[in-house]
């Protein structure tokens, strides 16, 4: 399987050669747990998400990616922020793509489904806030989760 490596402000990172709009989805259940996946391409924990396909709306992509990666159907409820930091480069070994970060993070509520893994996720779990610090994740993913947990009523923009 292709691997993904995240670089942040790293002089050894490859130069960006693409920018792909993507979406991540923050879903919290009634117990205050966050829906998370363990990524199959790098082993890091993350909230579900992925690229927005041509002909697809932001909300439709968020719902599709969440279902594909987790087995959970969701309804979009809001926005956490927009993340476009050019210091964050995502390198894919399968094709040499070095992507500059461009992610819109939305909030959603779970509607139905059972946590189920996919080719993109080796684990799908509802993770308590107390256990988030123990999960291995990229710096940018941790930042997105922290912005959500801060409870700001204004979206984060960078």
C-alpha cells in the first residue's frame, strides 16, 4: 500500500506540486467521544476525511468520506475551520505527489451505522477526550481537534 508522510516546516520536505481541496469531519457522540480512524497509510490517528471529488459538494464529500472510512452515516452541522498552511506538505509515495494542505473541517452528528474499518482505516473508534493525548497523530490533525475542543464560535482560518 502507498504510504503518506506529513512534513511541517521541514527543509527536507519535497516541494509542493499540488493542492487538492479536502474535508475532515469532527463527530462527537452523546458520551463526548470523538469518532476517529487509525489510517492505513501511516498508522496515525485522524478524524475521517479525504479529497472532494469533481462534481461533489463539500457536504456530500464529508458524508461520503465519513461513511467510506468509518461505516457511520452523518449529517453536517457546522464548521471548525479552514486549514491551508503552506508549511504542511503531505507526500504520497504511490505517485510522488507533494500536496500543500487544504482542508476544511466540518462538524457533524452521527445518524446511523456501526464503526467499521475500510481500506483506508485499520481501526475505527469512539475516543474519549482523555485518551486523545495518547493517540499518535500528525501535528496538523491534533491542531484541528484542539480547535474544535476549544469551543470557539468562529471558524479557524489559515
